[in-house]
C-alpha cells in the first residue's frame, strides 16, 4: 500500500510504475508513474472497460484515434476514456515523474 500518492516516485525507470490503490468489484484505482515512457509505435490501447484518468504531477500527451490531434495533459487535467475508445500515450515528460491517478470501471 502506498501511504501517499507522491511517495517513492522513481526519477527514471525502464517501465512505468503501477500500483493498485483500491480494488473492489467493478472498480480499480491505480497510481501510475511515468518517467519518459510512451506507447510503442503503432500501438493503441483498446480496453474492455472505462477509465477516468487524471494527471496529478508532470505532463503527458494523450492521443485518441478518433481525434485529429493529441491532448497535452498537465497537473490537474483529467479525461474519461470510454470502453474500446482507442488511445495511446504519445509521450510523458522525461526528467520528472508524471503521476497519474486512474480509475478503471465496468
């Protein structure tokens, strides 16, 4: 269990750091820490569940297949992602952790 959303943030890592904060039937809350990661070229997430995600710290660019341009998300920005809405992470800021709060729901 993470005692604080900003505790133990990695400065650099090969992969995103994922931590489940709460799991209940139909909902999962997760902290994601990105340190320069992005989706692989040509890869699109296509999740069977909905997701609400907020950037708590740092910066990222999120791209939806059905939109003409990517969205830059900064601390405080959030977005709901419907089930099967194809999306990808274009980039996250290198040199400073991007802390996401993700709520996955049925």
